[in-house]
């Protein structure tokens, strides 16, 4: 998510991508199609950053593979990011200050990842004890 935010910052600084995206999404209506189309067209560096961030998470998951926690940690991190970024697309169209919106997105992603990680660990422990 940090890489996506950095990409959005670059898009904003170079071509007013985030501001234009926000205005376009509001004027077109908040539909899945408009969000996806405008995001791909107006925030290409943010999309690239999101993909690069996903690769980093996968890399660290592979690096920790020998510790035995790679699968659950990677899955929880990716799921949290997916939820955070999906809800974040709609959040960012609100007329609230950007730091508040980004903070809410990060908190949602981290909370979802932590909850899922704990849940997966509990399932793994139940399977080991069975």
C-alpha cells in the first residue's frame, strides 16, 4: 500500500493524476467500472506501485518460507491489502482530507491482515493438535 501511495503521489505531482481521478470518479458516479477505468488511466504509477508492493510481500513470504509462517503471513497480508485498497478506492472519492483517508485505508488493511493472520494461525494450531 505504501508503494501504491508513493505512486499516487508521483502521479499527482507529474500530471495531477490523483486530483483528476478524484474529480472524474465523483462526476461519473461511483461504479466499479468508472473506478477501475479511471484508476488505470489516470493513476498508472500508483497501479505499478501496488503491483510492485505485492511482489515485495511475496518476496518476503518466500524469504521466510523456512520459518514455516510464509503461507499464512503472505495470505493475510495480501488479503488485508486487497480489502484496504478496494475500500480505499471509494474512500478516496470522499471530500475528506487525504491524510485521514489514507490513514483509514491503512488501518483497515492492517486490521484485516492481523485478524486473518490470527484466524489462520488458530486453524493451523487446531490442525496440528488434531
